[in-house]
C-alpha cells in the first residue's frame, strides 16, 4: 500500500518524516502488526527515531496501535499497524494537490519562454526588463530550451493520474 517508489507516496512521506522516515517505512510489513523494537531492528535505526516516526504517523491517522500487557512482568507492548483506509484518503488528496501543482507548472512551461544565467532561470519578460544581464552573478541571460522539462512534467502527470485510477480500484 505504501509503495515508496511512487512519486506521490515519496513526496508525502518525505515531507512528513524526512528521508530517514521513508527508509524506515520501507521495512514495515504492509498488513501485519509490528512492535517499534522490531521496526528498529529491521531498519537498523535507533528506537527513539522509530518511535518519533510512529507518533507522527499516529498523529496523522496513518498508523494505529493496540497494547498488550505481559502478565508476568507488567510490561506494556505497543503493536503498530497502518490504517489502509486513511492512507488511501490521504494519498488521494495528496495526489490531487500534487497533480494540480504539476499541471500549473506544466502550463507555465508551455506558455513561457525562459532565459537562464549562471544562477537562475527567468521568464523572457524578466530577462528583457534586466536587459538580459544578471546583476547577481554578472552573466548574460541566454535562451534555454524547455521541451525536456515539459516532457518530464507530462510524464509525472501521467504517472499520478494512472496511480489515482489504480487507488480508486483498490
């Protein structure tokens, strides 16, 4: 369900947990309960880091837990699992937001003519207003072809749209 290789999932969980959190998530079994100690062992991560990540997921209604008490020692064990329905809702909303941003970016790339210096990329209007000279790095603005950027954005949009169709069927 988490599909860490998916663009939407990667973006969302990287934002929420950072790269280390995303790496930890990859080790968690999808449909099983697991203790925080097992996650730490499997991911070779500090237990405090795993617990911090789990509490963040819990606060965002992505993970949930139940407790078991050991009758002999009195210790409480937390058994964690992912809430698949909430993940689907969150991922759908995240995908829609990301799709909207990418489509806006794609439209800007299609409609704009871009120029670039050594430090930044700007629209033609801004380059012309600066007389095609960058005061920040002291170099000329030169025309830059953006067909590669447009192609990448189209592919990302298609990937997200396809994934959204798949998640609706699940």
